[in-house]
C-alpha cells in the first residue's frame, strides 16, 4: 500500500457532513451532464442526503485523506423487482472522488465499505446506474466486479 493510500480512510457520514455531500453531489451532476441532455438546467439535486444519513436502511460513506473529505458514496436497501431474486438489493449511488484523488483507489475503498454494510444488512446484491457512454466510470465499476445488467433505453418524442 502506498503512503497516499494508507492515509485514505472511509467512515460513516454524519449530519455535519451535509454541506460537503451536497458539494460532492453537484460534482456528480456536473460530471453526468455531458452524458444526459435531459438533466434540467440550473439547480438540481439527486438525493435527499439528510434522509439517507438518518436512514437505518442506508449507509453514506465519506472517504478522507489525512482527515479531509475527498469522496463519498452510499448504499441503500432497495426493493428489487417483484419477479427477480434477491427480493432486496443494495442500490449504490453518489459515487464521487475529488479530481486530485482519482486513480488512487478511493472509489474502490468506498465500494468495499458499502459492500461490508450491505453484507451486514443481509443483502447479497449491489446495483448501480452508470451511463453506458461514460467509459471511464464503466471501466472503474467493472474493475470493482460489477457487470452490465440492464440497459434502459429512451426515445425522445419531440
């Protein structure tokens, strides 16, 4: 483990992290806008972060380097479609790493911590959404053991 990697830790988010998480969420949205023309202009939020932090059915992780927040992600117990197994899965979202720390294994450290939470909560499946044209993110998730599952398609009727 490199010295830099040794200084990276992952902990549970607390309400005092809300401003940081909101900033990270805006980083995710900015990164996703080029892949999705349907994201509204102006202020957009994806998640109720305060509810996620407070929920017993979710775990919000903060990655830190030398005590400073550098990334995040969450896992939430989510009902699977009625005709699939397992009945519940861990939905993973808000995966973000500060640009200066990308490529250093931060994403993997966060995913590892989310997996621990999922297993502790009896979940045997983790799922996430990624734009198929976001090759870098797709590669990162495949490296973490994710594989393509279902492709949602869209047709604009303008």
